[in-house]
């Protein structure tokens, strides 16, 4: 339904797009003069939604990140290159995921 001025609503984070945390309370705080539409604001006593990513997560042992081989955002696959200095050759594809323990790389789901 419609939300009017000063009303608050609770929203869950959109985990399908990689946002975890929350829930978040937003309130209708006014009208944008240019669009005549309401403006939402977050309240300081609520949670936050944080974008999960694996850019800083360690790659699997024996592999390293190669620019342009995939995405490091939640749910994206990335192809790692083997560390040839260890005598390993080939590639490994993993998926960025959020687990209760940490954010990191996991084998991609089988089709």
C-alpha cells in the first residue's frame, strides 16, 4: 500500500543481489519538489544492508586472481589461474558466497 509522510516501514535486505544484514527501517520524510514524490530516509536505530563481495577474500590454495576472469561480487563466478611456480597448471572456477562463518569462494553449483 501507500506510505504517507512520517510513516515508517521495515524492509529486508535483498540477499538475491548480494545485500545481507538488516532489516532496515525507512521512513517517508518529505516530498521532492522536482518530482512531487516522497523521499525515504533511514533511521539511526535500525540495521543496515551491506553488499557482500569477495574482492578481498583469499583465493583457494594454489590459485591466484587474474584480472578480467569474472566477477568478485556475491553470486558471481570467477576463474582462478593455477600457480605455475608450484608446478600446477590449469584453472579453477569458484563462486563468491556468504556463509555464516565468512565471505569467500566456494565451488560453483553443479548444473
